[in-house]
C-alpha cells in the first residue's frame, strides 16, 4: 500500500521467530529475529505469542518453508563468497537480519538491502529501538520495483555492476507484475560471471493438487485483505527455459520434494516445505 511498510514483511518475520522458538532442531538460526520483531511493537509481540500458542498445520508449513528458503539463500551466499563474490543484494529485504549477523569484513562481503522506501524507514526504526547497530558492511538501497529501475537504485548507493554479486529475492515475485520481475532478472543475468540469484515463486494454481489449491486460495485471500495481493505465478519448466534464454548458465529449480530432502529428511516433527512454491538458484 502506498506510503506504508509491508504488512507481509512483518508476518514473515514473525514466522521466522516462531521457528526459533518452536522447532528443535532449527534448520535456520536467526538470533536477532525476536529483537527486531518485538522492537516498539507491542501488537506484533502479542500476535507472535498468539501464533506460538495456537499452532496450526498452515502455520507449521509456512514457518518451515520460510526457514528453508532463508537457509538455502544464505548457504548460497557463503558458497559465493568462497568463490570471490563480494557483493550481496537482499531484494525486498523486509526484516531480514543477515546484514546484522554478517561476520565477513567489508572487503570480503558488502550487503545491499533493497526495499520499498517506507518499509526501510520502518525497519530502521525497529533496529534502533532494538539496539541493533547498522554495520559498516551494509548499505540501504530504497527502490520501488514498479516505478524505479533496480540498477539505478543500486548504482546510486555504491553498488558496482561491473563486479560479481549474489542476489536473494524471497517472498517477492508473487506480489509483482511479470514485467517488473523480468527487469530484475535481466539485470542479474547481465552481471559478470559468478553472479547469481536465489528466489522463490508461486506455482500456477491450475497445476496444484486440489488440496493445495484450497490452501493457495486461502493464502491469496489473506494477503489480499491486507492490500498486498498475489499477481504473478509460474509453470516450472517454462520459467526455467525463460531463465536459460536470458543467459543464465545454470538454473536449479527446487520443488517441495527437493527442499524436504535438503532440510527436513529424518525429522520426527513432520515439518515440511509447502506445496505452493519452488525455490530457484540461477547462476551466470
């Protein structure tokens, strides 16, 4: 919604906190998540306590999926750093805390957080109230994906498009138009060899099992009620071919089964990745 921070960003952060509290073992450690969510927002704290007390099958799937996609993205960041990539761009950062947990020095990895301007103002207020300092290894890049080009927004804040970079783009594409998605992917595809992007996307509802289609409809209704409706969905093989045509050298598409194999195999608590989305890692 115009001029307001993202409500879904707060909900995502709350599920991240719930994973830290409820699940053992955790697949994604985020020791700052609770401090950021609770800073100066008593209502959010109450909502979080309620979510932890009234656990539902949907809440379990959501927090498992959000934890797994974050873990996968950060695993790829560490792998990229080992290969010499020294720029990390968090697209639609919301209340993501990687930059404040980043143990790399500035010359090893510089983080750029890209988000809607109002959301970044809100986040900076949360950080201040939580007593979490902004590290010298982080730069905020305020960009409205629908009205500004990502490249210009990043360049204005010191990002070097002539050097390699790893991007993450989680929980965003489903809220954007297809043209806005393509513009961002084309920028990453134009980056030097070694660059890449990790993002998730929603499956077209017509391709889902009937039970998953019902879950999809319920989730779509919930986000629409807060003014952030889903807009774009994909068919996996068509999206993979599209990315390859853009120039990405390698495209890894991870469906629910692959994500379960990576992070949930052998668990006794029945946590699993949701059936509505895939995670992609595209590399130049």
